[in-house]
C-alpha cells in the first residue's frame, strides 16, 4: 500500500497472569511504539491499540493455585502491566481490557454474525474430561506429547517447542493439569472454524501475495502450516471464565480465548473512538487503512491464519498488510521464563535504574530479535550505554549546548560562509531522515536505530575535527559557523531520536527550546511532518534563537551496578536449582542385619590438612573413641582445614580401608548437601555425646 489514509497498529495483548519483562518489550512493544511514533511525527493518522488479555485457562489455573478469583488475578496484573507500559513510554492511543463491556459485546456480536451466516461447523465430539475435577480439559488444562515434534510437555492447544497449534485430543499420553489424572473422553458440542475451507484463499493471499514483503521467519512458518494441511479449529470451550457463547444450548460454554483476544484490537479501537469522538469503522473497514500486527513468534498462527480467517469470514473487515513478528529474546544465554523468574521485570528495572527507560529501550532495540533469537546481557547493556549513548550521543549534545552557552550566552550564532566540510556534513544530515524512514518502514528497527546513532557520530566527528574550543582563540568568526552547523545536527537528533528514545528527545527539545516535546498530549494531536522538515527546511535553529542550559542526557553505568544484576540472576539460578532438587528414589530394601553390619560412631576431628596436589581432599585425624585414625575426606571445597578442627562428626569406622593418593583412609565421615550444593556434616552435636558412642 503506497500511501494509506490511516494506520491501525496493534500490539499483542499481554496475558494477565504475570507482569511483563524485557522479552515482551523487545519483541513487541518497543518496535510497535517506534513505528507508531515515527508515523505520528509525519502527521499520519494512527490508531495504536492494545489491551490486557484476561480470559483463558492459565488465569483460572493461577487463581486456583493462589486461592483467589480469576478477576483478582487479572485486576492485579492489568494494573502492573498498564503502568509498566506508561513508564516505558509505550504510546498506545488506547489500552483496554478484554473484560471490558465493549469487548464482551464486540466479541459476542462477532461470533453471532459468523454463527448466523453459517460460517461455523457444529460438532458433537468426544473431548478430554477429568472425572475427578468434574470438568472438560482444553488448552492448558491438559499436557501431553506433541504429535508433531514429540515434546512431552505440550499444551492442549499449542506446543511451545515447535509452535504447532493443535486440538487437545491430538496429544499423545494426555494428562490433566488439574489433578494429574489420565483424562477420559466425554461427549460435548462445540463450534468449529473450518480453517481447511480457507486453505486456497490463504495460499493466494499470503503465499502468493506476501512472498516478498513478509519477514522470512513469518512467511516460512505460515507456509509450513498451510503445506501440512489445516483442520477445523474449535472456537468454544467448556469453561466458566470467559465470554459466554451467545447462542442457545451453549450453557457452560465460553468463547475460546484465542477467538476473543484478537477481537480485543477492534474493541480497543472502539473504546478509543468513543473517548475521542472519532468513528472506529474506517480503522478496520476502509481499504485505505494499513493494518499491522506486532507480535512475538509464538503468536504467528493466530495472527496470520486464525484471525485473518475470522475477519475474512465476517466479510466487512480489512486484513493485515503485515505481521512483523519477532523471534525470542534470551537473557544471559537462557530462555526468559516467568515461572522460573528468569527475567528482567520492568517494574524492577526502574527501581534499579530510575529515569533510565531509554537506555533499556536502546539496548533492546540494538539487540532486537528481528531475524533470529537474540541474547540480552547486562555487559552489553552497560557497553551500549557507556560507549554509545554516553560517549557519542550524550557527549556531542553536551559539547554543543555547553559551548553555545559559554561563547554566545545560549544564542544561536549567525554563520559565515560554509566550508566544504560544512556543506558535506549538512548534506549528509539532510539525507538521514529518508535513510532511517526506509529502515523503519521495512520493520528493521535495529538498522534504523544504528543510523540514528550515525547522526550523533556525524556531529561528534565534526566537532572533533573542527575543534572550535581551540579555534575560539584565533578565529572567532569561523567558530560561529561551526557552532551553527553543530546546532542544526543537534536539533535534527532531537527529532530523529523521538521514536527510539522518547524521554531523551523530550529533554533535548527542552534544552534546545526546539520543536514539540513528545509528551502524552501529543499522542492524539495532528502533527505536521517534522521528519521531512529536517531535509526540506533551510535551517532548523535560526541565528538568534535562544537555547536552554545543558542537562546530562545519559550517565555512565558502573561495574558495581551490573554486578548487582548478575548476582541477582545467580541467586535466581540457585533458588531454581534448590526448588528442582527432587529426592532421589529409595534404594533397595536393606535387612536389619545389613544395617547392623555398619559400625557408626561419634568422632571428633582433631587434625586437618590439605592433601598436597589435590583440590578436593582433606587428610583428617579423627578421634573415634576407639583410636585416633586417618580419614581422607573429599570436603576440601566446602571447608577450610582450620575451621573444622574440634568438629563432632558421624564416622563409619568399619569401612574397608583404602588408599587415596597414597594415604590410607580408615573410615568415612557422613555428609550431606545444603541447598546451595555445599557439603555439611551429619553432626551429633548434642551436649555430652562422647567420642566412640555407637550410632544405631
Ligand atoms: Zn511440538
């Protein structure tokens, strides 16, 4: 679509069973926000919508676990998620909830229209049923082996390993997630969306129509599903949490969460239109509207196949122009996980790095998993801040603003004749808006941001080469021109950085007393084309313009701050390990006679030293009450010799002697492990227990 009249931009509805983390931000919300901000700055008509996804099985499971109602769960996380988005400047025109009345109504009507026009098939089928819990098992209520890839922990609706979506009855070895029981089959009636009937249309629309403009990772996944053959998908569930199925004979049934969730984009647009006095329909029904879905790769099937089929079946809606799904972001080499707490939570980040939202936005975009899974590391985060934002962007701006204040009391000087270098630099500057725009329009946000940083590099290099701080002593006239040129670059940066670094852009615009700050109020405003101005306008800051005082845009992040984050992750790892430590299964039965063969005594360590050239072994002298004997023990990594002298221990004294590194060991000291994996003594430390006492 060459020049659409308006844009409808959707960002995946976050699921309200937990807060959001950097993976969500990197995968969906920062890229969609860059895109929306960029379009608004060009004066485009944009509806950027999102909302909380509050239905579905995982929420009911979490509520059950915590002994609260599903409503309690969604209220709690909706509030946390919403404020995280506000904190990080994600500039939605509207953020709604699927529990909102407007959504229930919209989703019901959507279903009813498809139902009335015969778009569903109705089937009474055998579904998995947990007799113990007295309920049908769909989606995440059932876990089993994926029929496609063999992954043993696949959910009933989708395999997290290979991404395939399937029906719960397709799983091999299904188990109830509620009781662990093997489900039985029970008859129930459901409505199905016959995806198979749309195969031909999907082939034409996506496989032929979007071969060139859709990302290869998205196109490839869609193609493989279509090639495998599509099957009817149930769009209703036997469940008591969700939107009731609005037809007769459907008591106890709700819409499948993946049927109602994408309709949430439409309801959110309606809610926004109502608030702002607009008409929602053109944003979803006018063919001159460009609809873009920003999602993570786990949602591709729903946004590229199921939702488009729903829209197509309904008949009056437009289809997405593009679905620029991202791959996954990992954290320090491991998959982000809410349940394992392996994440950087946004609300926690802001406690540790207050006011540094843009640093995280920058690092996440620089590392965005646009074409493959990518890794977030704290070291990289620190380097991006210190070596790029501080050393290049911040340094350039600081020099410009400080010198302008120092030499000219903050008033933009009148330039003399431009040198060849000035001309080149200004020409280069004027080319950047188109370069950055071209990357953003192709959803290449890392590339776009790298070009933005090149603008700062251009300015930094210009000042370093021209050295106005030296020239001021010999050629004051020339310095005026240099500072004038540098100020033009600084103001271009204030505009070009806004989609990526909105908080920085706002600060910079205030400092330069230039343009309109990207505050919340501007979201609904019709702006003029500030982007194009950089290329077209003769000058951005005219001579005589008064700028403000210098403020620091970025500050250095110290090693200790990074170490603290790494320590936090190490602690999470240790806690997960402790949690996952399962008791070993019981050994074979031993008879009483077997046990009485073991001669266990209380002993005291009287001497201890390291075994030379062995890093695990200590050579101990132990008073067993019978004698003082040598025991070699593999505990050197848990204890220093001097710390264990005098320690009471449990000794197996009649273990056959054996030589370790040439030292004969006569017995064994009993040990166990604590949750950090450190060895600890089985310690008979009651008062008055003497060496040689038999343990039985
Ligand atoms: Zn699978």
